[in-house]
């Protein structure tokens, strides 16, 4: 190879830099939604029309005592449950402070074996979400009540209940005027 034919590392870097831009995908649109893997499509073509025969064969093998076929059939008939309904009495939720009573009821349910500790943890998340939603709604109501107060009422409250005459000069400082 001649000296002029060899590419320097600078030339290679330049070609690569122009080919791929940092932070930009080579396929900005991505894989089309609903497109399927070629191997999955090939298997479907091979098994097309054979589902009934294969299912029957798996059942026959399971009934003949094949443990793998038996497990396969049972997993399809009765799959492992991810969750189960949890029912036990909970105190009524009327305030954020009720969370302590509710969590005590959850802890009691764990102690008596009605629910697992994992289920209790999940219930704790639900209770926490409810309490946060309750607190947000309560705060929204409080803000709405404050927004309905007049400037004089707000200043009276801020000044610790002093007379309105003492409040008047200060309220001028708080008036927002357009520029």
C-alpha cells in the first residue's frame, strides 16, 4: 500500500463524525408500531393450522405422566396469580390524621395473618396516595378561603388583630399595580 493510499486517523474520524451525529438516532422514526419479529412470524407460518393438534398432544402427554407437559397445561389452565383481593375492615378516612389508625389496622391484619407484609406495603402506598390527595384538596379549600378575604381582613390577620386604621398604611405597600 502506498503512503498516499493510507488514511490517517484524522480522515477516519472526519468520515465517522459526518456519518453519525451525537444525540441523533440512526432511525428517528423507530420501529413501526405493531411490527413483529421475523422469527415470530416464521414460527407462526410453521404452526399455522396446527394449534389444535399440538394442544391435544400436550394434553395427552400430560395425562400420560409427562411432568413438563403437565406443568405446561396447568400453567395455562390456572396461571399463577399476581395479586389477590384483600378484604378487611378499615377505619373511615375523614382526615389526613386518620392515616395512623388505618396503618394500625393494616399492621393488625398482618399480625393476624389476614394479609402478607408485601400486601401491607402495597396498602401503605394506597393509603399514602389517598392522604396526599386529601391534603391537596384540603389545601386547595384553604387557599380558596384566603383568596376570598379582603385586603383589610388579610392585613388585620397579619397584624395580629390590630385596628384597621393601623393596617391602612401598610396595605398600600401590598397593592400590586401594573407597570
